[in-house]
C-alpha cells in the first residue's frame, strides 16, 4: 500500500481542565498520551484518551461535541488559549492532529465567560444565547400565514449578505476569545440577518433593542474593538456585523418612543 | 396488533383535504388544556413544537444537546425539494409525488407521499416568511437547482448549508414561543422511556444529563422526532450523538418498528483512515458530474495514482454501466465500490477507498473552472485528508447516511400506541425503500409544520383522556426500570469502553448487513449480535456514577439499545427476500446487477411487534397498493 504522508505517531502531554460540576473548584491535570496519529481529529484524540481513562477505571474528560463536521456549533474548547485552536476558520472538531508534532504539550480549557458557567470539565452552559434569541431573534410569523415565496423580491446581493450573517453556528467562540467576554458578534450576526431582509423590517427596532438588552442582562461584556471575535470565528463572521448592530441599536433608540 | 393506516379513500388529489375536513377540531379556548411533549428539536420536532404552541397548545420540548439549535438536521447540505415549478420546467405536485414513489422503489404509501408533495410548496413560503436566506437570482426571485438526478430543478437551497438555515428558522419560531411562555424548553435531557397509562402515551422519563436525575413529565400526547438509527453501524455520516434509544424504548412499550432494513448508503464520503475514526464526512455527490471513478487493474498496486498509466486503470463504473457511467444512482455506485474493495483493488493506506479523479476535467475545462464548481468540496477534502485533490485523485468510500425505516405510523403520524406520534426520519412513512436527495428536509418540515398540528387536534377531539399526574404508578414503574438499567450498566465491573463495543457492533453490521446482504451474512449477524450483547453486559466499563454528568454512561446506554436494535434490523433484512432501494439481497438481482423486487410477495410494509425480552418479535404486514403510479422496475444500465 502506498504511504501518502508521514504517518509517524506522536506522543503528547495534555493539560486538561477538570472540574466535577459547576460548584466544584477546577484544576489543570496532566495526561501523557501516546500513539497519536496525525490523521486524527482533535476530538478523536480526546476519544482515545477517554477510552484509555475508562479502561483504567478513571472518569472520562467531559467535552461537548455532536456533528463532527463543523456545523452544529456544539464543540468548543480553548486550545493553548485560542478558541477552537490554532487553525483559522475551523471548529475544534475539524482541527487535525497534523497541526502538532511529537513531544508537544497542549493545554485544553473550557470557553471562559461569566455568562457561560462550566457544567463539567470542558462543557459550559451556553443557554444565554438561547435567551438572547428568545428576546427577539425571529420574525413573528405563525405557520400558515405566509404568502407565496416569490411575491417578495430580494436582491441576490442582499440575500448573500444576509446569509453571510446567518452562517453563525452559535458556538460562542466570539465570547471566549473576547477579553470582555462580549457577545456582540453573535448578536450582531442575528440582528444583521433580519435587518437586511424585508421580512425583518416590521420588528426591526424592537429586535435590536430587545436582543441588546437581553445580552446585557446575561452578563456579557461590551465591545472595545479588539477584533478577537472575528479572528476566532470558525465561520468567519465579519466584525462589520457589530457595526451594523450599533447602527441598528442607535437608529432604534432614535425612532422608538 | 392491528395496523390501520387510516388512509382516506377516494381520489388522491382530494384525500388530504377530505381527511382534514373529517378530523374533529379542538375549540381554540380548549387547546390550552392539552399538553404535548415533543422529544427532539430537529426540523420535525422544532417545527411541530412551534406550530402547536402557536395554535394554543401547551408544549414542552426535550433534546440531548445543550441547545435546541444543534440537532443533526443542521448538517444537511444540498437543499429542500418543492413542487413550485418556478423554473417553468414541467414540475408539478403530481411529478414530485411520482418521482418520490418511484425513487422509493414502490415501497411507500401513495397517499402519504402525495400529501408530502402537496405541502412542499407551503414549506418554502413558510421558511421565506421566517427570514431564511435562500439563494436568489439577480432579479430577486428564488434560485432552484437540479439535485440527486431529478430531471427538473425543484431544489431550493442556502449555499451548502440548507439544513442549517431551515433548522435555525424553525428554532427561531420555537424561541419566539419560549419567549411568549407557551413552550418550556428542556435541554441536556435524554428520553429513556415512554409512559403508557390505560393504553395511551401519557408521559416520558428523561435522564437529566447534568444532574443524572430521572425526571418524569406528563402530557396528553407524546411526539418523538428523534432522528434515524444510522449509528448502529458505528461509522456513519450522522452526528456522534444520534441514536435509536427513544424510538427503541417506545418500541419496547408497544410501538411497531417498520422496515428497519431500509438503510441508505451514500457513495461519496471521505474514507476511513484508522480505527480511531469517529465519523464519516459526506461530500456532495455532484462531484460525480465531472470526476471519474477508478481503481488499479492490478491487485494491491503499490504505485502512486499519478504513476499508474491509463492502461492499468479500471474505470469500472464506465465499464459496467456504459450508458450512465459515473452517474449511476447512489446504491449502485456504492455496491460497485464495495465489489472493487472485495477484489483487493481498493486504494489508500487502508485499502478501503476508490479514486475519484478530476485529471480529465481539469484538462478539459481548466483548474479555475473546476475550482469554481467544486472549490468548497475540494477544500473540505484537503482539510480532512491533507491531500490536494487538484494534484492527486480524491479517495472516496460509501458510508451509511440515512435510514428510511422507523416507527410505524398511520396517516395521522400516530404510532401503534395511541397518543404517541412520530415525525421526520424517526418514522418510516414517506421514502419507501430509498430516499431521494433533498427530500429529508421536506419530510421533516412537512410533518412538523403542516401535518401533525392538524392530526393531533383530531386525536384530542376524538379521545377521552383521564387526568394523569407523574404520581401515577405507571410513572413509578418506568422510573424504576430506567434506574435499574442504569445501575446494571454501572455495575458490570468490566474493562472495555462502550465505544470499543460499539465499534465491534459496527463491524458486524457493516460486513453482514451493509451494502450487499445474503441469507448467509444475515444469519452470521444474527448469531454474532446476541453474542456481542452478552459480551457487552459482562465487559462494558462505565466509570463514574449515575448521579452526575456522565457521558460514558450515556454512550453505554445508547450502545446497549443498538445491540438490541441491530438484531431486529438483520432479521427484517433476512425476512425481506427481495431487493428494493437501499435493501440489496445479493440472491435477488437482475443480470445487470440491479435490485430485483418481488412485488407478489413483498409489496408491503413489515412492522415488527416487540414481544418481550428473549422472545422473537412478531412481523406484521401492511399491504401497499398502487392505484396512481404504475409499478415498474428501475433500470439504469
């Protein structure tokens, strides 16, 4: 069989945040992991560690994951201080071990933010995002109300711009990367998706005010133009969405009574 | 057990209207008196929950993920079909109906499929109204494309993220209702039992995945929208957490399981690289429009693909199917790849792949054009494999992708347990033996937005429901059986991880109940699965306790259910002595290697009834009749 790449297995030292539950104190624990293939994804590497821990009778490291193809937004992790690790525009599940070399030490922590309390080990509670969405991240249209889809013309460019914002997977990397733990990129993306479309117009002001207020109530910080969120976003959501959120919010405060 | 499909009589074009008229209505003021529990928040569950809440019902939703926005519907790439005929290319409700019945190899109910085609147009309208940013033409109208071999352009899409955008649309409607206080959201909950009181589904038992507590919830009806069972094969394109547990536990409480052997295997996936592999990633089959599939003529040829001259290559699809070539349907392309690998002509370090080569396409239309058409797919492949597909052929292999079987439901989407409904991929209803591309999103949303909200009203209006609380003995019994099982998992004292045992099951299923099935391979599976199940209960290692967040325990519970379900799947495949759609029995094929149905003996739905632990399940039959579509053999040679 052909050898298409250097398949040399690696030995790694992992420093992983362990925390039994929300109330417990956490700490970094070291694990030596041998025989890591460069073809493994980062989460498959953690799977191997967990299988070894369980076989020894130890508790597995808890981490969130589901689709493992970069779209569900369930996986997270601060890897050596970077949300979703060192590679640009990928989620942790799409990060591969070929990014690392034999002998490396990797530090793995949960996403850190006041509004994202740790559930266990590397899992955090991101339900604050759901509550922000409940405040106004929708068009109030009941099933059955809709008119024919083509009765509303939306230009190609507008639809594309809206789609750029709608591509957000709600993973929370923007919050984890921000020194203020601000959720402005997440909120900006949702507000932008609707503000750009005719369907979003009837509730445009109400939405900007309500989602912004919900964000503050959840304990997220303010934006100080660090651009860390844009750099960490696995879906490359642009910072211009934050500018649009600010404009939408400002406009809404002027217009609304 | 009696299977009454409740399919309306009369002309098919009028059957849904007639049925809706005949369903009794619940007075608007009375709707708030009924509580519905919806398990699963994918396209089907979220759309059903939001719509029922809009109508005035009390709704509670449950999902295993940390948010209702993450269900695996989100990963669907291609698009959603509708019979809008916007491109003016001859589409109609009748044509979508016809294509779906034929694509399902004449193993679906005509009336269900007709209704699906009818409401497909409402789905597009609804999603646009919600603010789903579908692709648009420059004039501002919606874009359509042809997909999955359809001869008309009826697929609506939002880049390669259609599932994501439709799910986020349904999720936004659901969040609106949560904000209005009409829906209660329960995340990180896994349904582990259905509670049946006086023959009616009246509640569920969930594990709170954070605290480990067994929680009970009562309702007037229970809706399962918990997805497919592809992960019984261990490796599939499904999300890691996708599982059969909710539908299997419902089956053990009396819900018939229909056609479990109908599984779809998709030919163009990124191949397995090692034993640690946790999932297979799908690449759009549009790649086969320009790529040529081949393997070396020589067994175990050690050369790099670029160094293998034309005369030593076998473009086997073009050789075997000269008319369709690389564009043969999914099932045929998948089986042909398996045959090459069985002949020891597979490629890559594992030998478990075939080449998909764009060399000729690049020479013909140039690399920039290839990049424009397939750039995102090439990038994804490059990213996963670290191989540059512009320079060396891609390696692909088939993977389990979708399961057409599921809980048996009648025309109202109700299972054989009154008050227990089942939607989306979790039910068996609309795709027959094979699902066409861009039809899964359509079915999930049809069930949730436009079918269940009507039919559940008919159930409530026509049923006497006694008052039930979670203090009822049936709840106590269900909780104690859930807890006993958890304790059993924790106390085996074994040394093998649940994943390792799941992998073993996957090997048995893939080797014996995969793309090509024979009586011999199925009998092998039927002897190996019970043996593995026994091994599981002796050797599974579950660390930690039941009273905490414990992902090892969650996994073990799901694998235990797959170990029971896999046997039923194999048994269903053994008793269906014909080939149809995704179910290919090697004994039953045409001389060209096509699936050969036996309409005299098997033009029916097989619905299995659980008879208790250690007892053989009973096979019931719902006969299928085709009054509107002429039944014929598929032919692609």
